[in-house]
C-alpha cells in the first residue's frame, strides 16, 4: 500500500503520498489519471460526471480511471452520493516516489512516470505561453521563466531542494482553505526540475603526485 508521509489530523488532508509499488507508479503515469488527481487536489471533491465535464472525457472513462486511482490509494470516496454520482477526493496534496531503488522494476516504473510528468509539464507550460498575451501587465511581469547552471555536489543539491521546500510550505495551506488566500491571489504552478547536465564535459580534479 502507498505510504502517507505524515499522519492526518481529523478532517485535514495529509501533505503527500509515497508510491513504491511499480504497478502504482505505472498506473499513475496515465495522462488522464494525472489530470484527475490534479483536479481533485485543486477543485475537488467531485463526481465522475463532473470529472467528465472538466476533462472532456466520457463519464464511463472517468469513473474507470478514478477506480484505478483508488485501487492504488491516490484517491478515495468522499461522503455522499451513490454509483457514478458518488464524489471522489484526493488522499494527499502531493505524490512522491523513490528517486533511487535497488529494484530495477521500481526504477524502470519511476523513470517512466518521470518521463510522463515531464511531457505533461511541457504541455502545460506551452499552453501557458500561448495564453500569456491575455494576462495583465502585473501578472506578465510577475511570471518567471528562467534557468540557472550551478556546479553542486549531490549533498548541496539535496540541501538546496530542502530550502526551497521550506520557502514554499507556508503557502501550501491556501490550496485547500480559500479563506487563507489574500485578495488577488490566483493559482500559480511552480515547476522544479534540477538535473545533472551531462552535455557539459566533466573534468575530475587530480591531486598532484
């Protein structure tokens, strides 16, 4: 079963769920399933009928994929409703998986999921750029599209990620509690992708003999 990273206080959604079963990793890599989980986290709970309206897919298809997601612990039934009119909700705000595993099956499934998510990121960023002309000057100037090339050790990169996590955490509660959002706040996607740049030659320093 997936692991909930933090215990859930009564009525509060846990921060993340960790997938370690390769079957769960492969199941989550489906584009519609990732879309459904994302929508449930941002606008849920909702029924398969509402899911169909939001995604343009059929009710039967959404119902099927919601059941698959429930099988692997990513979503669950919410109180109320029956059959296809029963509401669903996400079980956590974020999904985690192993960055490294001795099990080749887990590694292969995790890498496939990462590839599917990268494609999804590209599509979302491309769509945002296509619509950018409709934004106000204030939002156009606030948006950020940049990259940095840093020379870091694995430990430094891990520490950098932890510091970024700490900066973002104070804003996370606003997703599930609209009363915490200040006037003028809108949904912002922040993508974090840090990878080893293998196209740049690497020269090991050698000690003088």
